[in-house]
């Protein structure tokens, strides 16, 4: 039987690991960008709706507020939209991006509004804080993903490293005892592959719940490994290994039937 290409599988794991590092770096960059954006917005002066003043003072306040609103837009463009990966990952205009991050109401304010009052400023600050919190939650999920990835790929590598012994053996020349030992060990490897799939599926469910992802939306692996040919490298490898080990076990059992 032709064996599974261990080198090719390791290359997939290495590329997936690189995807994880990239996504973590990008998430940190975005979190920091929103932190700087929030800090800059805090320094801006908003117009108070309750202020009583003469016409000249009101006009001056509105002028400052309009400039303040423009300053919010400029701050967003020079922080959030200036992260190194923006063009590669988003490549979208200001209105599209701010709508996705802050929602339609704040997007309308920043794109069509004329006045930055205190209430609007507080809404923008709250949205910036929420964007940072969502990145913090994503970082936690990425850390959990890395722990799961390293743990389970180590399990799969141990199976891959053991398989050559069974590929190289000539079953017809082996004793009944050796074949029986092979069958027992291959059964253990089957259980290990099945356990990897079960543990991985449990992790994916936990990630979806922790991040409050919709059941019909993309999960963490789909998001992180989107540039790979295989979106679920752990499950795909475990499933391939399980099929392969089961086939080997059947070959051993066939040899056992003749050996007895």
C-alpha cells in the first residue's frame, strides 16, 4: 500500500502555522490602531447641544464641530485604515469599512454628518472601544486555536511517523503473533485519529460559542486558513489517516486469516 506523504502533510501544517502567526499579528495591529484612533478622538472638541450663546458663538462652535467631524474621519483613515495589511485584507473605501466596524448609524454620521456633538463623540468612542474588545476576544480565540493546533498536530505526527513500519512489512512472512500485535497497534492508531477529530470538533464548537459566531457563518479555521487549499487541515489529515490506518488493519486481518 502506498503511504501518506508525511513531508507534504508537514508542509500543510507549517503553512497553517504561518497563517496563525499572520492573523495574530494583524489582529494586534488592528487593536492598536483602534486604540490610537480612540485616543485621538478623545482630544477633539464636540459641540454641546444645550449650550446657550449668541449667533456668532454658535456659528463658531458649529465650525469647530464640523472640523472635528472631519478630524474623526482623518483619524480613522490614518490609524485603522493605515494598518500594513489593509489593502491586502480589506481594500475597501472608508464608508464600507466604517460601516462594517461601527454600524450604519455611526457610518452615516461620519460620512454624511455635519456636527460632532457630545453624544456623537461618545458613540464613536464606544464603537472604538468595542472594536478593541472584539480584537481582544479574537486574540484569545487565536491563542486557543494555536494550543489546539500544536497539540493535535503532534498527535497526528506521531501516527504519521509510525506508519512506515506497516508499509514496509511483508505480511505473508510474519508470524501470527506479530500480525496480531500489528492489528492491536493499528486499532490504537485508529482510536487516536478518531479522538483527534472529536477533540477538534469540540474546539470548533467552543470557539463559535465564545465568539458568538452565527451557526451558518464562517468559523475560526475558515477565517484563519482561507489561503490554504484545505480549510480544516487537522480534520482533513486525521480523516485521511483514519481511512489509511483502517485499510492497513484490514490488510493485517486478511493476513491473519491466512496465517491461522
